C-alpha cells in the first residue's frame, strides 16, 4: 500500500470515523432515550384512555341490563312476543303502545339512538330517533354474529363501526347485541339490538391528543385490526391498522411500541390492549400514532446544528489534508518513484524541490547520492569486465590442455600398435578440432560446433573401440544459430569418461538440438551408470562451497577432478550469456544421465550486426 493511501486511511480511521461515530452514537443514544421515555409516558396515557373507555362501555352495559331485564315494560313486550308463534297481528294502537314504552324506557338514555327487540318466533318491535330502520331478524340469524351472541348467553357483544359490513349497519354507530332472559326463570326471550352513538370517545381522545408540542393520533382498533374510531376524522376508519401502517405487526403483549413508516414519515406507534372482554368488546385495543419529529422536539434542531458544525470542521480537516499533507506526500512519492527508477538502473533521474524547507535538503541529498552511485557503478562495471575477461581466458586455458592430453594419449597407443591408418584419421580429426579451438571468434555456428564434436567422438571411438555409439538429431534450420565454441565436447567427454566407466554393455550417446521459444536447447543423453544423488550437488556453478565439495569427493589420475569439464561449461555460459542460461542435469544410477544446455537463440546475421554495433560504440 502506498504512503498516500496509508496516511489517507489513517486520517479517515483515526479522525473522521471517530468523529462520525461519536456524533452518530450521541444522536442515536439521545433518540433512544427520548423514545424510551416517551413510550413509558405513552403507556400511562393509553392506560388512562382505556380506563375511560371501560367506564363508557360499563355505563352503557348498565343501562342495557337495567332496561332489558329490570324494567317491566320491556319484559312485558318480550313475554307478549314469546307467546305469539306467528307474527303479531295486533292493532295499530297496541303497536303504538309498545313503541311508546320502548321510547319511554330505552331511548331515554341519550347515547342510544335506536333499539330493536327480536323474539325467537320472528316477531320484532323497534323504535328509533332516526328515520333509518335497523336490520331484520332473519338477516341477523344468517350472520355468524348471532351464534356468538347465543354463546355469550346474555353477555353483551359490541360491534364497532365498519365491522360486519355484511349486516348493512350504519358505519357511524356502535351496536350492542345480547340475549334477553326472563327476569324470573332466566329463560331466553329473544335478542336485543341497540344502536349507540358514543360522543364521549372524541372528547376522551382529544383530551390526550395534543399538549407539550406533541401531536398524537388515536385509533380504536378491533380484534382483527379494523379501525373503529379515528380522532383525526374518517381517514383510517374502516381500514386495517397492520396494512395501513407499513412495518407494524400484531402486538403480543398488553403494551407494545415500535417505529413504523406512516404518511411518508417515521412515527412511534403504540398498542395498548383494553381488556374489555368482560364488557363484550373482545380484542379491542387503542393505538396511538406520534410523529418522531414531534417526539424529538428541539433535540433534532440541536443535532442539526451539531451536524452542521461537524461538517464544517471535517471540511477544514480535508482541506488541511489535501493542501498541506498531500503536498508532502506527493513529494515523497516523487522521491520513491525516482528511487525505483534508480533501482532499475536509471541513474540520470533527479528530484527537484519546489519549496525551501526540509524537502529541498532531501532532494539535494538524493541527487548527490544518485550521482555518486552512477560513478561507482561505472567503475564497478569496468572492473567486472576486466575480471570476466580474465576468468574466461583462464577457463579456456583449463579446457584445452585437458582435451589435448586425452587425445595424444590415444594417438600414442595407436602408434605403438602400428595402426597407421587410424593414426592418420585421428591426426586429421585432431587438426580439425585444433583449427576450431584456435579460431579467433569466441562464438561459432552450430554447424562448426557439430563438426568439432563429430571429430572428437570419432577420435574417442578409435580410442575406446566398441565402447559406445553416438547419434545426432539436429534440424537443418538450426545449423545457422551461434554457440560458444567447445560447449558440447566437454559434455560428451563427461559421458565417455564417467558415464560408461565399468559398464558391461555398449553405451549410447544422443545429441539433440531443439528451439524452445527464444532459447536454443542442447540435449546430451547417455545410457551410462548415472550419477548418485549425493554427488549431484557437486555439479553446481563453481562457488567456493561446491568446489570444496568437488575436491573432497573423488580424485582421478593426473590431477583430474570429477565434473571439471561440465562445471567449466556451465561457468562459461553463465559469464557469457548471463544467469538466465546454463546447464541442467538429470540423472539416476543405472539409468543414465541427461544434460540440458540452454543459450539464447541468436542467428549468425544478428550476431554479426550486434558485434558491429558494439564496435561502433
């Protein structure tokens, strides 16, 4: 990671994030505290509303009990309907008398608007302060509400506005349905239906809806979530609370409070179960909806100013970071970039400082260092060139005496045996080898190297008759590439001297040349005795440690050391072509040895042009 990214990351992590975290944490904590306190206060408010609603329903139930059971007028009407099996055929005077009795008893309670008395025989009497009639007894019996009323066995059942719309009831009123029993024997006489208008509800909810800059909306909700009453008008009346308030869920406790979306703004919605089952209002709950902005009050304004000043502070911090710190970082990055170029060999790079502070001192020091390194590298390069040239001459001097000694020994043996023809052939082959060895060029064509190698193997085949055979596999198009002279001969010599030593079968040497991308690969394979694993490390480049290992392993006659030719070839390739090229050995005892030599694939024409360009420089 770059220095700029590190400093920017540290600035964000240790300055920006803590400030934002502190601000957000303070705002969130204050909001939660306010919401918690409000929920506690709201629970008390909703419980107070619940007590007032209980009082209203309890009063209505009291009058319902009194008029339907205690008053003799109503009991008499039910008794008359009970004994009649057919619909009443009384005169208009009798019907008017019954209606007058109902008005003088039940309708004297102001909240009751209409009343209907139904008998099990199907007859009914009703009285109302409105022109609209109530539902028929047959329609009531077809509805599941009738079965619920019978199961309550005299306990009232309240039906809220918009509830059981299939009955065709007026949506603006509450209805009470109950079984009426005989006062003396408690036998069922019929069903009583009351239409009630609770004007007190609006007064109760409005009493708690405003105050202390908090505007609340109260809903009276039925068991299934249907809104019976909305103190803000008719907007939500008849709608389902859980579908209208997105995110709200049915409460699982008597009191629950949650934050939901309503009207495009966050609101605190609280549910309070009224527990009015004993009064016939099963599952009724009161719901309060309070905008979160009203709850937060002035805290939102304070936090807004804090956020404003925090933004200004962060703006100044970013300006300081990008103007002052960023300038220093850019200078450091320029120095780092210059150092990387120096690392890759560009010593002409210089760093210029645009200010008169410590950065100018740093730039002058860097420029002075780059100049000094350039002078030292030039001096080291000249010294290394002289050293490589001397080392190369020494390695070549080691190869030539070693080869001549073995060849002359073979010619001497043939001369003693009076093999004149073979001596002539060997001398001709030796002349060909010496002619290439003393060639003034260090690099020759692959064709010339193979001629040299063929002459060497022919000489060795005369010396070691029936010891080995050889095979050349070289494509014609690879003969024009160049290679260092005396590269393959030491490798083949290693196969003959060490690979075939003590074998009881005819050896086989196979030389292959393959073009592998931009490299030329020479493979020298034999089927000799192989190299033990513990002796393979000795065939590394000629470091001091490897040379000590090589000297300590095996000494051969006339001071020859095992692997001397192989290591010399590897060193020559490394010095001449660089560390990316060299020898690779693969061997297994009893299976033979394979030596791979890789050099750059350079043709004779390209090599000559490079030589001329180097001479011109």
